[in-house]
């Protein structure tokens, strides 16, 4: 009789534990996320194309440094588009989808776009400012995060042209399955509001 009671308790704990796990993780154990596209649909950037390297480019509509990097971002994404999945990430909550669409049209962006209002991707990519880039391996490991290149020496001061190209170098190594030489370089840009 006592064994039956213990078995019944174990069964109840197993079932309720499973229900609890499902409520935390969503359907089929998938972690719920607030990362969404411009139509409000949930996006998992790491499982859209699992055979490709993932490159996240964190920008803002009103950051002058982000905006000056638009041609460079588009050039790098075009160069590697067959081997890496590029996403523009707009992390600032107050930038509504219509603001993002307007910004994309203004700068001629043709990349996939997600919004990250709860800073899920920001934290995973260890991002502090915009623009900042993050490169992930095909299995989701962070390989590089930081500046796109060294064009900006400090806020408001630039070189005539960059002397290092960290993002290009990191993506080139990642798509070839080679080690990324530099894991991180501090970026110059606009700080993210309320970033812990």
C-alpha cells in the first residue's frame, strides 16, 4: 500500500513537472522569446537556417553612427549572403515597426529584420552600443562581438578610412569553419537605454 502511495506521488510530480516545464518553455520545450519580426511574429534567428553562420547587426533609427555604417553593413552582408544569415536587430523598445520600416527604406536595407525589445539578443551577443555586430557559429556559439571596423576612434571622431575590419574578418573565418582571431573589440556608438 505504501509503495502504491509513493508511486502515485512520483507520477503526480512527474506530470505536474512536465506541465510546469511546458508552461515555461512553451510548446514542445521551445523557450518563449520576445524577438519578433515587424509583423509581431516570433523569430528564432538561430534556427531559421541551421547550416549557416548567424550575423546580428544591432542598430537604431536615430543613431548617427549606425546610419553612417549602412553602406558597410550592406556590403558585408552581400559578400557573405550565400554562407551566412544576416539580421538587422532593432533593440530599442520605443522604435515602433513603422519607424523601422521607414528607416529601412531611407537607407535601402534589404536584410531580414527583428526587434529585440527585451534585450534577449543584446544580452546573448554581449552588446552595449549601436552599431555593434555579433557573429555566431552554426551551433549558436558566440564567436565575435564588437565593432564593425575601426573607422570611429571615439564618438564624433573618425579616420579617413578604417584600418581594421573586424566584422568582415570574423565572418570570413566563421564561414570557413576556422577560429576567429579576435573574440571582441569595443565598439563606438550610441548606448542602449536601460541596458543593465
